[in-house]
């Protein structure tokens, strides 16, 4: 690794402000210090996402802003932010995240409270904080923070989670507090993601079946209660079950999405040739961008993108297995949590656009338009690469020590 004399000491950690000089390292498989395939998969998703945002957003940008490149320019800004985030995240030791996890959780709670007090409202939902020219969706930060917090908690209380219900319930109580604030925005989709991450990680950590079953039952009952007590959520569920019953009302978005998939067929209509994006399909460049992908790139394009995302998820799960085998529990649980998060959010986004799940307003990781989701996801996957880098570095150093002994 290249060194740099310019350093910043923050919370007892030295940050070196220089991009990791990994591309010039020995490229032999045994000496690679990071997962090049994972990095290439992430870059591929970002590139595909940029092209599809450009294609899907121009009609709406022209209508709303009078500038067809309005959303494209903003997406370029977000991608530049991704480069900065990657450079910083790759320089931070994994142990720093473990030490800072309680403070991160406190900061997220304060942020969620601030959203309710001074947040920015869009389409009746108050989910954003304006920080100068940047608008942050705190619920996205909460997903990442909860992954870090849960990984740290399982390291500290692993035996208690496996043997006592109280150890299992502690993170659930934190989740309930966080979920309550998010539901007040309202944002049921993010709460469901947090619940799945929590349950999935506790299951992988070896929680007792009785605890897991009771919590799953409680979560299901609570979800049903939240749906039936909110009219707009109930409309989403009923329209998802039969969107053609009211194709110009509650089922409009889903019927337009299904028509986009139908037009796409096997090979698609060609990049830029979508009709549904011409203001027929709402949120064509955000929540329903996958429908535009299906229309323009067809079944082949859908399979390619889902295969890349699946590769990233499997890489995260494999990394978690390796870390646990090498007695690095925090790294392992954090890798698991990030893998579960990316996988489930992809399932919900794609499932909603094809009519298999109710609409939840969740973005497609790395592909949909948006700054908060893109930046937070970038932080998560760069942390995966950092975890893998530290693991490989320790292995090489161990071999060197044995060789010199």
C-alpha cells in the first residue's frame, strides 16, 4: 500500500488521504489484496444505472424542469460523491466502525427526530433533511447504521442471544424505537427492510428457534395491522392483488409497469425506445426503473442486471463465512447484514414492479436515481472490500511470518 504524509487523527484513528494504490500491486491471485471481481461488479452496476437513469428521466425532466438533463446532471454529482465516499471508506479500519457503532446509532435516532421536526416533505412524506445543497434521507442511513450496530451487538452478546430471550429482545427493542420514528414519516418500506435485516442476522447468529418464531409472528401481525389501519397502504395491497380492477386509479402505476415488461419481450425495444417512460409510468427513473429496463433491454437485460446483483450478494455472504471461520465475528456479521440488505431490497423493488409484491417505494440498489440510497449503498459495499482487504492482508502477513521463522 502506498503511504502519504498527510494524515488526520479522528476519534483515535489515523486517516490517510490518498486513493489506495491497489491497481499497481502484484496481480497474481495469491497476492491480490482486494476482491477485483466484486469491485468490477459494483462499477458495472453504477454504469448501467447511470445509462438507465439518463434514458428513463429525460421526458420527466423536460416536463418538470425544462431541461432534459436535469436528473442526469444530478446523478453525475451523486456518482462523483460515490468516488469521494469510496476513497474515504476504503481508508477507515473496520475496527473503527465497531467502536463507533453506539454513537452512530445515537446520531441516527437524533436524525430521525430532526426529520420529524424540520424535515423536507415530498408527496406527503417527510423523509429528508436539507444539509445545504444536499438532501439526505435519514432512513437510508438508518439501514446502514443498524447493520453496523447489530454486528457489534452480536460480538458483545453472542452467547446471550443464543441462550436467553432477553439477549434476543434487546436489538428488537432498539429496532422498535427506530421503526416508530420512521413510521411517523411515514416509510413502511424501510421498516420492513430493517426488520428483515435484524431477523436474518439473528437467525444466522444462532438465535433459538422459539425466539425467532415468536418475533416473526409478531412482525407479521404488526405489518398486517399497519396495512389495515392506513387507507393508502390498504389501497396499495388491494391494487397489487388485482391492478386491472382499477387500471386508471389505484392500479395505474402497476398496470403501466406490466405493460412496459410486456413490450420488452426477450430482447427489448432498444435503449431509449421506451414508451412508458414518456410520463405514462410514474417514478420511471426511481422506484420503477426496472420496468423501463425490461422494456428497453428485455428479458436478457433483466437477467444480466439481476445476475450482477446476485453476484454481489453471494460475495458478501461468502465473505461473512470466511470471516467467521477466521475468528473475525464483527466483520462476518457485518458482511452478512449488508448481503441480506442488498438482496431483500432488490427483491422488494423488482417484486413490486412485476406485481408480485405491494409497492413499497424502495430503490433498486446502485441502479435507481437518488443520492442518499446510492451513497449509503456505496459506503456499505466499499466496507465489504475493506473487510476483505484486511482479511487478505492478515493472511499474507501470517505466511510471511511463518516463512521468516
